[in-house]
């Protein structure tokens, strides 16, 4: 079983196989019941709400879209 996160390894493939990486991560989360544990630890009186709109409401994609998308996915 892969260890997640992978630390201390300098072997980064030039062309990673994303489906297998995804399976490894999902397997790790499933083995640790990560999602349900996060729900159990969340205080019942503090609902987490994130309002997300259209991806590019103000025109073509640019660097600012990457930052907000990154924060949206990492913060929760």
C-alpha cells in the first residue's frame, strides 16, 4: 500500500499515471475512513458552507482563477 503523503522521495515520474495515483489516494482515505472522521470531528453547531460560482464569470481564465480554485480545494 502506498504511503500518503509521499515524503522523502525524490523519484517524481515525468509522466505520472494519474488514475493509479487517484486510486492510491482514495484507498488511503477509505482505509482511514477519512471523510467520515472529518464529519465526526466537526462541531455540530458550526456548519461549513462554501459558496462557489461559475468558473470564469468575468472572462477568460487567468492566474487569479488558479489561486481561488486552489484555496477552494485545499481549505476544507
